[in-house]
């Protein structure tokens, strides 16, 4: 089932259900990831719940490996479809420390996707490789070639092994834009032109820059 929600609504839903080790897969428009991985999903982030908040770790084009508060991460996904997967068994304190330590240790590494085809490790790190390495670090998962793992193959693997369960998907929609009171025709035309141009620009960024 897919629910259409704004980023703020999606954040509230996810905050209630995620736990350390949750994976948030997304179905976006990045052409590079689609071409290299032939994946239904184009991105994945790993969730870690800390005392001071909920954080998402991922590796993304143009930025590299990063750590964002849940709300900022959801906002960064714009109009993608989010597919949350949660561990069937909660992580132990030791597993929580191990996955967090590994994810933290990789912060700042550049993004890379071309090595996905060869399976060889590279300076860059792609999102599914990063998430897979985190699960390996805490003993949840085993993989011979993490660089070859795509978001889709990771999702299939954790479901097949009964390690994770999927919950309802969330289709992100833009937050409503307040309409100015007593707006004239020219002002309305200009505002709508700006909105349309901005939407086209963001779509091009999603296709070609994976942003």
C-alpha cells in the first residue's frame, strides 16, 4: 500500500516506526543508478536511533557519505517513493554500537557507482554498498561482494532471509504552497511560472545529477 504524504507527514510516520537498523529504500529518478544497477529502487539509507534524535546515513552523488537528521533526509528525497524496511528482531546494544561505529567511520568518503559493475572496492562508496557494509559490521548480513549489491538486491536479500519486514510505502508530495490573498492575474502568472520552472529544474537535477 502506498500513502501520499508531505515530507513533514512522512517524517512523523517514520519517527513512530523506525528503529536502529531500519532501511529506507527510495524509488527516485536517478538515471545513473538505474543504468548501472538495473534496480527498481534507486537509493537506500540506514537509520540509527540516538538519544538526541533519529539519523539517516547514506551516500549520494555530489555529496558523498553523510549523516542527516530524519526530517532533513526525508526532505532531501523530494518527490520519491519511500519504502521503509525494519529489522524483524531489534538490534542488541552491541549491534547498535557496531553499526553506528562503522557508519560514522565512513563519513566524508566520496560517492562512487562505476565500480558496481566490477565489484571491486574503490575510493567512492555507493548507497547500497554503504548500507550492506553496516549490516556486515554488526553481524546481521554476509555478502561476498558488497560493491555489487544494489538497492533492489539488498531489499530482496533481507526479505528472503526473513531479516526484515516491509511496511507501507510513502509517496512524497510537495508541501502545500500558501496562495496569497487578493493576488492579481500577473502576480499569479509569475508565481506559477516560477513554480513550474523550479519543478523542471529539480527534475533535471534528479535525472542527471542524482540530487
